[in-house]
C-alpha cells in the first residue's frame, strides 16, 4: 500500500476495530479515534481494564510495534482472554514517543478476528500512527508575545483590553493573533487560543 493512508484503509487492515490516541499528555489524548466494537468498549470501561491491560502497559513502556501474541506481560484480569470472547483475537500495538522531557505519546491498538497481522500490515499501521503523531505536534515557532496574547484571548479579554494590559497598540495585538492563527491553522483567535491550550502552550 503506497501513498497517503486513510481511515478506510486502516479499517480494511483492522476489520475488527482499532483505537488511536494522539499526543497523550498527563492523562488525556489531544485527539482519539475509537472504532472498537461498542459492546467491548462498554465492557472494558465498566471493568476498568485500562490499568491492567497488558497492551496498554506495553504501549506506555515501549515504542515501536508488537503483535498482541508477542506481549509477555502478566494479565491478572484476563483482559486478553475476555477480548477473545468479544471476537478481538489478533491484535497489533503501535507506540510513538517524542523522547524528551515534555514528550507526548501516541499509540494505536488494531484488531482482527481472523488471523495475525503480517509484517507489511504492521509497517503500514506503524507509518500511519507515526504520521498522525508528527502531524499533531505542537508548533514550536510561536513567540512569547503571541502566546501572551492567546492567553488573554482565552481569558476572555478583548483586543483593546489586551493592548492596554500589554502596553502596545491594538494593531500590534491583531498582528500577533494573526501570526498565531496562521501557525496553529486556526480561523479565529478563539480557535487559536483553544488549540494552544490543547497543546499545553497556555
């Protein structure tokens, strides 16, 4: 499979479902896609499997790709056995990490009911998660002045008030916000402030 991979392609490779979490910070992902069967998600959630799931434990301590069958961690809650009962028999986990102190982790867990994932499929899934991880990286080129203006927008301040507090013209604030919107891919200042907040920049 060449070119850009779509969610349709991923669904064909992982017909029993998948879960992708992008840019997980302290606790929650910046974005997630849950295409696992609803009955499994409900069972998994009500049983509080996440803390005991060997796949999740592998994801948070490794990078790369692995078949579920290759994970040798203990499974005291029999999460994998219960997943099999829901038709989730063969899986593959992918984990990416920035590798620095502020690094964020992205991961995916992909499932089939009929057979193990082959190496080519795992390579496609790994490339997909890695691309999404990099695409969702926070911008590193926002200036302190742009971040300061975005913080005040988030606080609900108007242009005139921001300009007065900072001690610059309204035109200077407009330019800072225009630059920030461009760097964050936002249409409005409120969207830019929300994006900066999601990235942990403000």
